[in-house]
C-alpha cells in the first residue's frame, strides 16, 4: 500500500508541478548564514535586521510579521525565511506573535507593532474576522497589509497562499481515500472553527470526497473536530472520536498539530491497520511516526518560504510595483503567482509537498 501511495503521490505532484524541495541540506531556499556562520538576526522590537546591502529598489522600510504563535514549530521555521529575506535585502523585517495561539493576544501585538513606525504589516491571523478592525486601523495609518492563511480578510492589500486551498484539501483527500480503499467513514479536524485556512482545506477535502468517492461518508454526528492548535488536544479528541464512533476509519488533519496527535491516538488504540490519517504535518515532528508506520503520509508547504514570500510581496507593494498574474517573489513555489478569479486580493503560489517514510529525511524542519 505504501509503495502504491508513493507512486500516486509522485505522479500527482509531477502532474500538478507542485512537488518542490524545501528544508533539505541542498535546498537553495534554506536560510543563508552571515560571515560569522550565524543566521542573520532580526529582533521582535524592530531592531536592525542585518548589515547587508539594501536591494536596488528597497528603501529604509520596517516590516513586522505577526504570526499565530511564535513558539510553535511551524512559525519557528517561518522566522528562518523572514531572517533570510532580511539578510538578502538589508531591509528591517522581524517576526513576533503570542506565546500561545490566542486571537486576543495577537490583536494586541498587532496594535503594539503598529506604533513602531512600520511601513508594512504581515499577519498570519488566528481569527481573520476578529482581526479586521485592527487591520483597517493599520491601513488607515498608511501601513501596507499582507496576510497569509487569511483568504477571507477584507482589510489587506493582498493575501498570499502557497496554493489553491480547495486544491490542497482535495490532495489530502485523494491520499486518504487511497489508504481507506475509497470506502468508510471519516471526519475532519481543524485548529479552530474560526481559522479560515484550516476550514477551507477541510471543505476542499469533503468536496473532493463527495465528487470522487461515493463509498466514503463524512461522519454526520461530528463532521469537524477542533484541536485548538494543540497536539495533546488533537490526541485526546481523536481518542474520544474513535471510542464514541467506532465506524470512523479516517481523519483529515489540517493544523500541523492535528496529524501527529491523531496518529498517536490511532497507534495507542491499536488501530493502525484499520484507521488512517492524512494531513498537514512538520517533518521533524512526524519523522519517527512515518518510519514506524503510525503515519503513511503528511502534506505541507515550507513555512520559511511563506515568510520570505510575505516580506518580498510587502516590499513590492511598498515600491509601487504592479502585482498580478505571473508575479515572481524569487522562490520556486512563488515564482508565478495566480490571482484568484473571484478575489483580486488573493494570490496563490505553487508550493505544497507530500512526505512519506521514503523521502522525509530529505526535509529538516
């Protein structure tokens, strides 16, 4: 089954031209080192980013990136891309965010950085709707606003995604259906019911199931489970689901904390041969699970690339460059952006990847 799945993954990825390398020792997008051998540093309070030469078009800009939670492994990796961009351009960019994934704390941090004379604000919102007033306030101050994982945000100049969200959800479902033999009952898990991107991926997965896999059924009693962006919570919730609804044989995981938590629950209950999970995960967090068979596949994009792309897009907007179909942000995954037909503020790259036991050691983050 694993060999068949890998063949399916590689074929699908090649056909969609979406399988890209990231995070490996040979990755050209990996954070570069400065002359001392250390990563170029940025500070959370807006200190100097690096001593590198400014780009030809870049000015003395200050760009703040506010993420969902700055201790989460996903955003630790994202900060590497932000530092790399700051080092390359000489432009002052830094990342900050709440210690825990909390919308109210994030909004307070956004308000704080708005008072640091910034030129652009990049945000990965915990709750896009809750962020609207403070983002409007930022724009009223003349601050350019870029969001990521926030397709529903209205008060932004642009929202950039690594891919079409519905397509990513469909990709997850195709791989889950393969494992489930295209039959059985499944449910979906998201970080929060208010997290736009997670729910869009889950919706995309469900739509793909309904269109292609007639013998699969979404659990009617509990179609969406909330993990609160916490692996332990995902683990506990998955155990509850499996004990309450023994007919469930599949999970779609969206948050990077969901998939390893669900896999742990499946393994501890001795259900690895019967129940499967496919979803977003971090290579370093899921490596051993992939190798011992607790997980067969994880899907993701490189958050370092997303951090880099947000900053580069902000620079282009500040420089007054034209943004649209074909815009190149200097990374393979974001070299030919596509504008969503129904939302001119939504830009999409070409950057999701899939990992199995056979290729996880090529990725280190």
